[in-house]
């Protein structure tokens, strides 16, 4: 039987729930869909917030041929099949829309291959990602796409979605489901469906039993994926190698992408360990490289080696905190003028304007902009 989430999926914007900042009256995606504007875009947000549904509604509005691929399993040949003969867009009877789920899983070469078809208009791309596209999508492709940020669904939106299922829920069961779903409609509906199928009714007891049941397994697109990686990171942060290796083992046994795990370790090495042990970044990068070149099953050993090291290493978030504090200042003050004495002075005019004047490599004068000259990001 088709999953419950698919059976109640909205077919139009009038049925769509949530993301009012994008699809509410006069908002950008609603305007684009109503006016049938054709352009490529990326939907960035957590799972279960409507990315696939928006893509389908958009393609339907354009009367387009919609092709849905997952970047986890798709490749260049799949793109070639969609493009076909490569006829000019103006000669196509219907536009072609490619919905590429988990676009961050496409490597640079695959994204480069996709780029000309997006540039020429042979394909209108809708990318979906839970990762920051600034880091995961190549600049050339990103510059030809708009990015729309989706937010976790609030309680009111989840309540409206669950109401469509016609399943009766008591107050306690509903509150349990809200806490478990954490803004993810698909996660809530999957749990609801599982409890109903297994026990005939949806109570707190049924939901708890369903959660423990093998009926609901680790889903690399679903909530368990995010819950486990969160527990994994927090265990390393708390310097608990036993817990960290346990959550690593759960991901490995579930077939989680080793590069997804290793990428988080590289981030962790700088964000959480930082200056306490600078070589942690070297170790994490070595683990990432090992996963790239070796793959499963052996790279699980490399992951365990790295996890044990990172979890037991001293932590220092000062570099991370300093970056965020500096970014906050930039948001408030914009690009303040660089002090003249440290400006580049490659021309005579610049020297006449006193660029670089008085610069001494080891002087005690602040190099920060005048407005921030007494600012301390590192205490």
C-alpha cells in the first residue's frame, strides 16, 4: 500500500500547509507558481517540510514533464536519458523539470555535467537539500538558481496535516507525536501509520511500542537519520567515546553514507576541538580521505579510529565562537573601512593617499577597523 504521507500529499497550493513565508499570498513561490514563471531553484530545509510537494505543485503549474531523481543513486547517464535528443528548449512541447533530491550528494563533476543543461534551459532544476547549499552546490549552478529556505513545521501546521488522516488522536498522543516529529510531517505521519497498523489505534502506549518495533527502521532520509547523527556529535562533544562509537555503529549497520559521517567529523574537529588540538583537523581529513578511497566495509574501521580520537581529545570552541562573533559584527556594521596603514599600495596614487603608510609588521596598533579597534574575539 502507498505510504500515508503520499496518500494525503497536497495537490495544489490551496491544500499546502506551512511555509507561509514562501507560499503565502504575495510570497515568492506562490507568485512564481501562479504566474508560471520558469526558473531553477534550490529548496533548503529539514526533512518533512514540503520540498517534494512544492516541486510537484510547481511542475504541475508549468504543465511540465517532471523527472524525480535522488542524487544518492543517480548519475550522468540518468541526466542524459532525461535530456534525450537535446532539442532546443523552444522546440520542446513541454518544459522538462528535474527534481533532484539530496542534491548535495552530487559531486562536483556530476554538478558540472548538469550545469550546461540548466544554462541552456533544456532542464529546469529544482534541487532539494538538508545541507547548506553554499557549501554543497557549485557556485556556477548556485548562481543560476534561487535558494528558498524552508522551516520546520510548527504545531498548528502539523495539527492540520494530521487532521487530514482522519485518525483519532487523544491530547496526550498528539503531544507525544509533536515532540517526536520535531517539525517533520513525514516523521509524524510514518509513526502515526506504524502505530495504527500495528495496534489498531493511536495512543501514547501504541506510539511508544511502535517506536521500539522493527516495523520502523532507520531511514536515511527520515528522522532517525538526524536523531542519530545528532546523538553522535553530542557524544563526541561530551567526550564520551563509548556512546560516540555506539551511534557510529548504528549508522554503519544501517548503511549510512560514510562520507556523510566523515564530513561531520571534519566540521567537528574545527568547531569543537579547534585550538585545543589543531592536528585533530588533520586526523579528521585523513578519515574522510580514507572513506573516499576505501569505502565500506573497511572504512568503518577508519571511522572508529577517528571517532575514538576526536571524542577523547580536549575541546576548545574559541575559534568557532570568534568567527560567529565577527560575523555578527559584520551583520550589524557592514564592511567597515580597512585601516589605511594596512591597505595594499601597489600604485603611486595609493601611496600618495597614504595606503600602507606607517605599517610595521610587529607594531602594536590595532589592525581592526576604527569602529572595532578595541574588539576582542579571542579573550
